[in-house]
C-alpha cells in the first residue's frame, strides 16, 4: 500500500537524497499522527474501567482488529499488510500492549497476515489460530513463509480454528469461532475464521474475508449470528454480507476496513446499499482512520480518527 507523498518544497540535486527525505518524512509523519491520536485516547479516559475496547486499526487495504478486555486479555485479529508491520508494532506499543494472548490469522492472504511476523517477533504470544487449508490451496507466498518461520523461531504452535470453538468465556466476555465449517472451499477467502465477541449484553462479529458460501454454512449451522457490530467481510465486497446473512446478524453498526481509492472498488455499492436499507450506521477506515468501539456490557460508544498506518 503506497503512502501519500510527503509535502516538501525544497529542491535538491540528488535523487537519492530526495528519496531519503521522502522516506524519513513519511515515517515521521505517520508516527507523529499516531502519537497524537493515541494520546487523545489514553489521556482523556475514553476507555473507562471495566470496559472492553475494540480497535479497528486502519491498515489501508487490509484488516486488523485489536480487542482488550477488562481482565487484560489482548486479542489481535489479523495484522494488516507487509508494508504496515513496523507501524503496527509501534501503534500497539503506544497503546501499552505488552503481550498478545490470542493471535488470530483469519486466512493467509497478505492483506491480513502481512505484518503478523513482525508482531510475533515483537511481543510474547499466547495462542495462535489459523484455519486449516486444503493441501492443494496452501499458499506458497513469501509472506506466508515468513509467518510460519516467525512462529517456528519463537517455538510456538498453531491451533487450527474452525466453527464451534470457544476460545474465551469468563467474567461476561466470550469469544467463539463460527467459521470455517468445511474442509474445502473454492476460494481461500472462505476459509476465514469468523469470530464472535460477546461483552455482557452486546456482541461483535469479525468476518475476515468470509464470502457468501461460508455465510450460508453459518446460517445452516444455526449459530447465533445476531450482533450489534458487524465487521463486513472482504472489505465490503459484494461477494460477502449477503442479504440473508445481514438479516440474521441484524447489526446496529457496521465497520468496513479498506484503503482509500483502492483498486478493487471496496466497499462495493451493493453492500453499502444493503446496509443503508437496513438502517445500519456505517464506519469506514478509509474515511475515518482507526475506529475504536468501547463496550461496557450495556452500551457501545465509538471514537474515530485515531491514527492511520498508511496516511
């Protein structure tokens, strides 16, 4: 994901010097923006004691969600792209993250696992969950190899994630997997782990890139899909968030993680129209940067503009 070019008016004769200045200015600008935004959250007490915080981190055309529970459980779902790995580690550090208790790679596409190797090297990791992929579809990308190497370097092991698993259930906080529910899919996206977080009376659904076939399986399995906040599948693509699935979830809010002016046209107009017709309030990382949802078990409040790893 390209960063927006830095504004600099000084002309220099060497293109190498220009490149160095642009790189330095770009990195410095991002980190300054993150520092200011994170300070706003930490210093003003936006997150009260006893509340669960869910950050939908702006990684551009990718996915990354951070969950922090009142019992100091830290859960990271996906880790953005190759280009945002270092900035993601920096962002997590500024939030005061010191360990990742549960690390979930919804599926092995670069825009979801690109920064995960850097996260694994930067923090102590508890459990790691990935879906089991059919041998014929197992990725051979360098991104996936780096992830496996990082896991091996730290002496960690992978637990295959699938529908019907309960990962956490204590003190009113429950995290469970609703997908995948098959051993084989036509597309890698549909292997995505779908996770449901319940905080007291409120719930959040994280769908990775799960597409309509996986959504149909969840409906057929009879899972309780009703959730107050839906992280739309596949960056708001028309191949996800089917009408039947949306009707079952009945969200009050939807979050779409996608890049500014991305090459895929995400979110697709069909998805936006369905959400608007259902009177769902929409939040978008391409328009509002990192989005924070705070849940006290009874109410959900949102904060936006909390930094971007790509702008």
